[in-house]
C-alpha cells in the first residue's frame, strides 16, 4: 500500500521517495511510513534525516513540516528547467 526508498549515509539518512497510491490516501499510511523511516534512522545511530521534494508539492511539504521537518533551502532543479527543489531536514533524537 505504500513504499519508501531510504539510503544510509555516514552522517544522515536520505529519504529519496515515499509513495502511497491515491486510493489509500487519508488512511495514515504515509505517516506510518515516515515513522518507520525515522525509527530506522535512529536505529542506524544517525542524527538527521534528509529529503527533497518539488516546491509544487505543497501538500507534501505541509505534511513533512507537520512531522517535524524544517526547510533548509531551495534550489533550481538542474534536470527540469523552471522547477524548484525544496531541501528538508529533521533532527533525530
């Protein structure tokens, strides 16, 4: 019903993708996946969880903020002219 692509780095984890099919939206699946990703980052002993998304994904950005992520910057998307990438980070206790 949902998936995440998480990569371990030496000083942080990177969430590359999280997806929940539209037919399953609103059921808390995304939040469950985000909690698992956070738990995995903590299990790995890493202090931060990073992700990036498109600035047009306002609903996703709001969800990430509500989950404790902070925006750390915006940059042009080098592969898609006119698009803006939003970088976000969450400190893991």
